[in-house]
């Protein structure tokens, strides 16, 4: 038994990927969505939900917006990646302990390499510095982005993430705030790491007029697979990466943590793509 805790998650493809991969490997996997919006709950309900999952025999939980950082105080242990990133998207429940992992950074990096090979990486802008944004920014550094300019609706959160990245990867590698139009004018590409564009948060995360044909655009939203941002970017001729790749590869690593078995990434990708666009 597995579950997903988050808000506005009814279109998630994660349950199907885990259930299909479990079946292909010869064991039943039951994956339940714990939607905070439907339950009319917020992150403050995490202690109750974690206890309930343990009592019902869940093997693990995926954690998504808005709980990736809020869940940390309620865990017994963090993997090195989760501790470094300050965000958790996978909780293994085993022997009375709650162990937090982060598979988002791996998922984003693997998707980026496959969808945007050979692009310029001198400068990039990232929108969003929350739980997913922290992992994505870490991945961007490891991918070779020279300087990452961070923006968030909470400026202090962007500044904190920039300071953390500079401490890990070198002074000046990340900056926060300022004028978005100027930052994009100097950037090779844009990473979008906010919920804007999902069914629950429709719309564009920035004015479309700030995009240029020379930009590459990397999206983390995957329902819908073609977000308004990607649609606007493609209309300009930008190279783009949809959020589906990150969704697949974070699930691949989460399955490994939950089950201790090696997942078949191609098979999980096939399950993901079996949904209507």
C-alpha cells in the first residue's frame, strides 16, 4: 500500500505508474490519493495523516505541493539528498520509522538531459523556490548551469535558496530577486517550478512577452502535459521540455525506495504516456 499526499492531485499519473510496475513485477500495489483539497485540510494535518498511514500498513507515501518542506519535522530520518535540499517527496514507512527521501532532483536532471541535449547553460532563470524548486535548482547546478537567477512569490525563500546553492556550488552561482524582465533578457533559458499551469492553478507564471525564440523552457508541471507556458513557448519556436519526464523518473526512484526492487523506467514511461494528453 502506497499513497500520495498533496493538494489538487486528482489528475496525478503517479498512482498508475506504481500500480502497473508492481503488477509487472508480480505483486499487488495499491496506491491511494490523499487529496488535501478534497479533505479540506492543510499541511497542519500531516501528523494525523502520517500516523493513519502507518496504522493502516502503508509501505510509503509520496509527498507533493504544499507539503514537501512541511513534512520534514514529522520524520525520524532524512536521506543525504533530502537533508541537503531541505525537501522531501518520498517517505518510506518501515519498522516504525519514517524515512524521508528526495527523488525530484534526479527526476528533473534525467528528464532535462533527455529532452534538452546540447543547449547553452551559461545563465538560467528559475521561477519557484519551494519544495520542488529546491530540488530542481540543485539539479540545474549539477547539470552545469553557470548562474541561476531565482524568483519566488516569497522573496526571502528565493534568497535562502540562493544562499544555500552558493554555499554548496560556489559563490555567485545563484542570485535571487531583482527585475524578471532583465534577468530573462540575459538568460539562455527558463525553469518553471511553481504549480501555475496545473488544473488547480491555471494560467501563465509570467507575461508571455518576456519569452524569446532563443530561450529553452523546462517545465515541471505535467497535468496538463502541454501547459500554457509550453504552448506559448512553442509558438515562438523555443526548445521545450515538458514535466512528464520529471514525473516519470522521480517515480522510478521512489519505486526503488518503496519496494527495494529495480524498476523498469521504459515500462513506467509507457504507463505514463498511456494517458490521454
